[in-house]
C-alpha cells in the first residue's frame, strides 16, 4: 500500500509518500514541499497547490491520501485560508479516486510519538526513527507530511492484522 501524506499550507505544503510493506514495515518513497509565492493572489496559490498535487498523484499513483486536519489558530483568517488549501488537496485526491483520510494534529503526534502534545522536534525525531533514516526529512513541513502518512500506515497495518480471540 502506498500512502500520500500531506501537511497543507498556502505558503508551504509538505508531502510524503510511505509504502507499507508486506510485514507492515513502512518505507519512505519520497517527500518534499510545494512552495507558493507569498505575494501571489490566493487563487493563484491554490491553483499551484492543486496542480502540484495532481502531478504527484499521477506520478506515484498512491492507494490513499492522508491529510492533516485543520488546527484552530488564534487568527481566524489563518484557519480559513488553511481550509482553502485543504480543500484543493482533498479535491485532487477525490478526483483521482483515492481513499481520503483526515487526521487531527494531536492524533498524528500521538500515533508517531505516543503523545498528542509532542513538539515538532519530537515528531521529526520519531519519523526518522520509525523509517530508519539517518536524519529527519527536511524541511519540517515534509517531515510533518511523512508523519501524516505514517499515521494512516499504522492504522492500516493494525486493521490488516488478524484479531486473536481468547478462549474463556
């Protein structure tokens, strides 16, 4: 199973592709960021994000898309603009016929580090550790996207495992 994880943003959108092996071992395929120009109008930036997502999906043909859910910033405008970016990412996944999953930031942190209140540095450290990398993916947005993909890979691995029943 190949999972595309996305950390949405209008300035920088991180993406990470994780392949879940036969034994449930995750392997990093690729990660990176989509950068838009801060001075461009929002519509142009959203088009750039959408086009890049469509290209990544067409190139790798993932089985599923995992996207970080909205976090509620103090600035309402930031939250609304982030929602726009998420919208074009979710649309690209739906148009490609992918299984689309959304995870709140705390759930991603908990899946990767064991605590929902983990710092960015702790998430980066554990991403590198879980994937047996010499160092965490850079920049942090790419590492965060890989963490999103890992969250779905862990859930998929657990769902695929047979459930043992105990005799009473």
